[in-house]
C-alpha cells in the first residue's frame, strides 16, 4: 500500500515536472523556482495558466497578469480572395483571465476579469478578444482595461474598453471603436511618468495595407482616445507593439506580421515619446543562434522593469509561443532584456523647459541635473531557466557577449526617399501614406 502510494506520488511529481495538466500542489514552475520558458505553467491550484497575448499591471506590490483565455477548441477559417484562399486558426472568445502574484513565479487564478458572456455584441462567444492591457487611474480610482475586439474574420479591428473598481474585476464593458478611424489590430497601453496615458496601435486603412504604428493620447480618465495621433512608425507592417521607457529613452519592441508564426523582432528607440524612432534591428542575441530570426519561437507582448540588485537596465519580456493548431496549448516565453547606456555627458544642468541652463539663472530651483546618455546596446537573450530576482548574468557581465555598439539597422534608400527616415511629427492618419 505504502509502496503504491509512493509510486503514485512519484508518477504525479514526474507528470507535473513534465508539464502535464491539472496536477494539484506545487507547479513544475514553482518547484524549480525559476522561469522556464516554453512549458505549461500551472497556477497554485494546478490549473494551466491561460493568459495569452498578456500584459502586467503592478499595483500595491502585486503583479496582475491579464491575458486571453484560449481554453476552447481551435477552429479553422479562411478568407476567400478572388484568386486565392487564406487559411487561419482562431479560438472563440471566452474572456480575459487575471492571475496575481507577488514574485512573478507563483500565480493565483483570480478568474475571468472580463467574461465573453454575451452581454454585449463584442462579448459574444463567436467574437475575438485579444491582448488586454490594464492601467490604474489615480483620479477616478478605477482600473481601465483596453482590449482588441474583433469578429471571427478579423474584419472589425476595434478597441474595446471596460472599467472596474478592483484589479481583478469584474470589469464593466463600455463598448468599442476604431481609434481615430483606423483599423486597429495589435496595440498596447503606456503610462508616462507624468501620469498621461497613451495607446499605441498597429493600424491600417484597408485590410490588405501594411500596418503603421500610431500613438494616441488617452483622456484624463483613460477611457477615451483623443484625436490627432502621432504616426510613430511608417507602414513597415510591424505588429504587437511593446512600449517601455528607461532613463529618458523610449523603446518600441515589435513583431512582424505573420499571424501565429514567429518572426524576427525589431526594436526602435527614441528620445521623445512621439519620436523620431530609429531601428536597432533584431535584439535577439546569444544561444541558440538559429532562433534569433524567430525571436526564440515567440512573439513579444509586454515588458516589465526588473529590479534585480546590481543589475540596472533589465526588463522581463513576456512573449507567446503560439501553437496555431491548438491555440490553448500555446506556452509563454519570458526572457530578460538588457539595455546598456553610454554616458554622453556626465551631468548637465537642464532647465525644466528642456533648455540648457543659463549660468546667471536666478532661480536654480528651476534647473535639474541630468545625465545625458545614448543607447549602446540592447540584448534579448535566451535563458532556459532563470530567476527574475537575481542571477541575471546578462550582456554587460557575460564574457561571451561581444563588446561594441549594436548595429543600427537602416531603412532601404527607396523607402526613406518616399516616407522620410522616420517620423515627421503629428500627421493625419488618412494622409494616404500606406498605399503599397
Ligand atoms: C497575430 C497577432 C495576434 C493574433 C494573430 C491572429 O499577428 O499578433 O495577436 O491576432 O495574429 O492570427
């Protein structure tokens, strides 16, 4: 009897370690105490975590992870063109899940933050709900969720919005629209240090046009998109924007546009949120080299700053390893990204309006000392198991990493001639620039 109990416990632990679903007790992930990419991750009750295309909100010392619950059968659909047919897969919307954690390793399932319960036409089961992002609004003390809303054929291309008094929901759905009259695909939210929030959308005018990135400011309550967006990338057909800030530099990590198939990431940097953004190419470095061109078989979704002691400039990149034939089996790839800065001018007095300080300025309180820096390199490196709180051992400390400036990827000359090198400030989105 004891023997068979011991045997069954060993089998259960082995199954858990191998990543099979629904084992109770500690998850494979927790047992390892590390982030292990590409495996099924279990919550504290042994359920498989369903939070794809996800994002993170850090609120009151707790991480809230929002994502697509894809625990439904994968369907095949097609778009019929006059001369060809395109096949793709999808899962009908179940809703947006929420998980909470204090350490990014152990997760508690908080249930559905927004349910596709048919209470609104966007929340019918046949619809598509993707890439939820949530911000807390200090003024209204509400949590505001934005989500990509679509039909089964991805023809609506809208953004939906929902609010809740608690981070875990239930969020009250408020409706959807096309931000600034563009077809919005993937998107993200970004909150500036001064509290202003923005939505970045991969937009297009017509369904077959290449996508370009727009930066739209949100209203003070974060519940409306304001007019006059900035076009921050020309029609390069980039998707899944991940926008984050480090030491007065803005980073925009993007994927290519290949449905669920992985492709090469491309990262852009800027000194101002509105741009101009310059491309640093694909930030994937290190082993395995044959995975660089497909972002370690994943598509980035969100960035979280890491505070590992003695390791500044580290972010955790949340990414999805999609399984297009069975989307609920998709796994997560979470990797550290390291940004290294070069000090250009050690300390300079700059007035708050941004002008260089005047020596005989009578009000020195108006000035602040800033360290002027430039980005030296950006590296996203594969780790099969790593601890987000220590042991980052990333480029900068690793001997294997080649020193020197990262190559700045240049746009084709013909492209620059047509669209300019990058941004040209606020531009009406209907300027007709995106005709191939
Ligand atoms: C990807 C997008 C995903 C999902 C998928 C559908 O390009 O990033 O969020 O929409 O297409 O095929």
